[in-house]
C-alpha cells in the first residue's frame, strides 16, 4: 500500500503540536476523517482565524485582537499595580477570579537552566521599563510555585529591589480550598503555617 | 477582560478532538499563536485537504484517496485472504510488516457492551458478504488481544464457522520480540506456551 500523501501531511503537521506524537497524530487525523465535513472545516478555519486575528499585546504580552489588549487599554484598571505571570494563558486564571483590577506582565516563560532558558530569554527588561514608566506601586509575582517558578520570582525580586517605594508581593502558597491537610505535602503545610493569617 | 471570541472559538474546536480537554486546547491555541504564520496555515490547510481528499474505501473501509483503496484495487494482492482489523489505522501496522499480500476488512471498532457498541454497529454483515462474494479461503483475525478484542474475535468465529472450506486464524499472542519472560504477564506466557512452534 503506497503512502497516502495528504494523510501523511496532515499527520506530520498535527505531530508538530506540543504533546502530540505520531501515534496521537494518526488518531486525530482518523478522527477528523470520521467527523462531519463542516466540523472539520470549522477546526481548519478556527486555526487560520486565530493566527490571522490574534496577537500578543505589545504592552503586557497577553493575547489580544488589537495591538493593545483590553486590560491595558481599559481606563478603569489600576495602572500602578502589575501582576507578573509566566505565560499568556495565566492571565485568564487571574482574570477569572474577577477581583484583580491592575495590569499584567507576561514573561513568556520561566528561568530554567535545564531547558537553557536564562533571564535574557524573558521580558525582564521590558518589565523594569514598565515599572519605571508607569510609576508602579506594587508588583504581584504570580509565577508557579515550582523550582523554576520560585527561581524566577527570586530573580524578579532582585532586579526590582532598588526601585523606590515599590511593594513586591507573591501569590500565597498554602492548602487549596476544599482540600485536606493530609493530602498536602510538608512544604505546602510549612508555607501555610509560616504565612498564617489573622482570623479577625 | 472581555472574552476574545476568535481565541475561544479555536479553543472550542480544538477541545472537540479526542483526548484534548479545555486546558490542552488552550495550550495548543497559544502554541499556534507563537509559531510562524506559514506553519499555522499549513496545519489549517492540511486538515481541510485531509477532509476534502481522503475517504474510507467502499470495499474494505481502509483510508483512501479514491473510492477503492490501493490494496483493494491492486491486481497482485490475493483476493481470497482477508485480514480483519478493528480500525483503519491498524491496516498500516500490518502493511508495515511488508509480508502480507491479502486484503483487509476494517470493522470500525470492537464489540464493547460497556461502551454500548454491539455487533450491529460494526461491519459484520459486509464482512460475511465479502467472504462469500470473493470466495475467501482464509480470514486472519487481527483484533487487539484485550477483552473486547477477544470478544469480537469470538463473534467473528461464530458468524463465519459454517462457511465451507474457510480457514479462520487469529494473530499469535506471545512474548514480544526483544522482551523478556519476566516482563510478560502470566496469560501472555501461557499463550506463548500453548501456541509454541516447532523449531525445525
């Protein structure tokens, strides 16, 4: 049976997606063959439209339909508070709380020596400039609390420590709501203990 | 931050793919935003082309650019041997051996009471017709050796047992080449023992 080029091409393109190996790509391609034509067209179109219409905000790096994202162009957001996140998707998770009214800054990753990602690969220079230009009063570091995320948080602390009147905070670590002490690891419990808050 | 429709649409379409949840879909969408434009276009195009140009062979159910697949339309293939597989992708795995010269029959799945898939959902009627029309001498059952695959194999044996002069065989189960006895489960070792082959 000769190879079917169109099929192989699609498998090849799908397998370039992160986390999609050749076997998964074959499974996805066969799935696309089985679904209705308009559903397959919708998927194809959605990918093209996404690429054509969405960019990264030139101010903060969040995803946006315009040059500047809705948060950065919103007059009502506090311009002197910046929440620093690793990736554009993290902006959604903070926004979903509905209680944050400052700006964002997307680093584009985290410092990871093992993956060859150093400070020069992330948007720290731009962060420092924004902190100065916007006369920022507080940066909230919202990197993930894993090893690389903590390193990145420390690095941010270091480069911003000399900015006068700047409060530098970090998201609290502790027992997740709805969970139990017995399911948390020792370091999480230790952090929860160290960062205990007054009840009244 | 208002929702960005184009982004949400793409996440929605991606999350309809099997094994892709919402979080994975967001990750894929952000990946598509980061890659070069022509690579994103290639992916979009490949999906559309796949849907436009590939169909399932009307004879055997394998994937094909034409109404009838290259195997079924190949004069040199043996028409009196049919290898029965669960899914279209399984055809590739048998073809890759380079040593099978008969036809195929794709069932489109396996009997799975728990998933609500009964004999009526698979192409058994067509199989019986092909076995008769092509005057088939041997069917090789190549369903996967898990519970549902074995059930399906038994069912095929039952519906074809009265066809005169038809040899019904099944792929051998045993120790995979390059593996060791200690890594195989008892049933696999038992099958390997029961189906032992003469050395000379």
